[in-house]
C-alpha cells in the first residue's frame, strides 16, 4: 500500500494563477463600495416620500444618476466575485461550472438592467 503525503499529492498541480488578482479586485471593489454605498443611501433617502415627478427630476441630474449607476455596477461586480469564490470552494463537478456561468450571467444581467433603468430615468 502506498501512502501519499499532502505535499506529494499537491506537487505538480501548480497554482490557479489568479488568486492574487481576484483578491486585489475584491479589495478594490470593497473600498469603492465603502465610499459609494453611504453616498447612495443618503441620496436615495432624499427622494423617499417624494412624488414620481420629483424623483424623476432628482435622478435626471448627472451626479445622482452617476452615483446610482456606479453603485449598481460595483455592487454586482463585487457580488459576482464573492459568489464565484463561494461556488469554487463548496460546489464540485459539472454543477460548479453550470452555477458559475449562471451566476455570472445573472450578475451582469442585473447590472445591465439597473444601469439601463438609471439611464432611462436620466435621459
């Protein structure tokens, strides 16, 4: 019977070569969200209770529309990275690949839908 150590089992498999970049992208998007989310919440709070026309007029201005669009883009980018890591760690086989593809399509689709909605209001 042959016993293999953990080191021997891992030898030759190499690294994924993208872990550092993924970590860096997640840190950058986290810092962006730390800035964007409070600004978006205060901006969104200013429109609560307003009529439809007031909200449309508020988001027709460039700064609130840009902040809303950036918040949606960065949030769904960060979501994609986090859920992809979760799926890579805890799901195996073909199911992993199918779920990662579906999650990427869902996150980019939701981001596109959100930005389209903001652009529709702003323009």
